C-alpha cells in the first residue's frame, strides 16, 4: 500500500496532487487515442483506448466520469484495483492495473493497463453461438475457472451467504408507489433467510460480471474490466449468479418476436426475460447447464447446491435494486415477482 499511497493518494483518501488533463495526457503519451465507449447510462463514463502506433494493440485505457456519481464509481474502481494488484501472474494478467490518474472536467479519472482479448459479448452474438451446447459450455467453463482462481487467491473469513446487502431498502426507495412491493420484499426476505443457512468465504467480487465485461482468448478468460461495483471482500455467489442470469437474459436477442430461438426449441422470443424463465423453469440442455454452473459454484464455495434457485432469484432482485437504468430495474422487479411467487414444485418435478 505504500507505493499506492505515493502514486495515487486520492484513491486512499489522501490529498490529491495536481494531475494532467485527459487530452494533455493522451498527447504526451505518444499513443493513438480511440474513444471506444461513451456509455448511455445516467452516470456515464468515457473510455479512451491508447493504442501503440507500432503494434496497433491497446496499451492503456483512460476511464473518466461525466457526473459526480460517476466520479465516485471511478474512484471506487481505482481503490479496488489497487487492492487487487499482485494476485499472481495468471490472475493479475486478467485484471487492469492502475498506472496513473488524470483530470476530466474537474473530476478524477483512471489510466489503467489494457487487457487483451475479444469481448465475450462479441462471440455470444455471433450466428448460432448460443444455439451450440459445446460453445455455451466453453463460456461457462471459462468463467468458472477464472472465478475459482479469484476466489482461491482472495478467500477470507467465512460468513453466512448474503445476497440481500441493501437490496430491500433500495427497492423500497426506488419503487415506493409500486403495488405489491411489500409482498415482493417479504418473499425476498424468506429467500435470503434460506440462503443464510449456508456459509461461504468472503472473497473479491467483481459486482457486474456479465458478457460485456469479460474478454476471451484461446477459450479462456484473458481480461475482466469495469470493477466499479466490486469489493475486495464480499459475497462470491453474486458474481456467479450475475453471469448466469445475464447470459440467459439475452438468448433471444437475435430472434424475431414469436419465433423459436435457434438451439432452444421450447424458447420463443417475445416476452422480456423469457430466457431467464427458461433457465429457471424450463427443460433442455441450456437450463441444465445454467443450473449445473450455479450448483457447482455453490458447492465449491461450501454452500448447498440445492440453493441455486434461491440464489438466482436474489440476483434478479439485486439487479432490480442497483442497475442504473430505471426501465431495466422495473423489468427485473416484475421478473422477480413472477418467478418468486410461483408455486414451488415437488422435488424432481419439472415444468414442461
């Protein structure tokens, strides 16, 4: 922490030195600049890739906020990346490292190392990728291997499996006028109480482990970006659930409304969240793979594999609570209500 305090004192709550402005830093770097992302969320961040003119490969990435709330998120990400620095060569190569800080419109921004690889989202959206069991299994396996190493390297004290962590209070403040919210929160409380009967270690948590934040190379995870929602010691089941749910959510992304989704005969595009309902309630190779991924992760962390459904439901509620997009949040609340209020089926029985 001594070197981090010297280089990035503002990340550790100390007085910040004068920093170069973003574009001044870009000009001085001698690298080519490419704006690759100006997110459309209410608290947007701008990401500028700094590319080597010799190799054409990204060397650094600058991430700067456009609002005060975004600035807090960027600083939180910087603090976490400093804490995670030095986790061993294999894992460290997949996590950006803070190398400098800049100013953008009076707010602090990060300069981090660029990680190599193709975004999983790109391969996911290729024709028939999600229709092929072997390819989908490779995606889940890659995440399982990466997450297992992260959990092993950062494993700390055991504690009850905690998926609530402010979700109920955030839902209450976000949806104060939604009819039936009290019943939703009661069901969430029951789900989280069952989950707390399990014990898992506190580990590093990414906080938004989905397709767009994972990079792949040679069928393995080569990089994981956007750690602003993470923590150095949190509930590891959150990341497993987040990845599985987001993977299921977009299965019908490239299918016209009313048509069957390729590779998934019982799944039709149309109703929002149909892929998640299919994963939790349906039959076929994808629901089995989805559940096996969660069961295996829970067992590896010392929890009951039978808790997979409760963990998934709690993950849906978490997204409803904390996503920046209000419409995305509302849709997740409705999905949680639909799935959590269903009559529980006898053990071994599956819905058609």
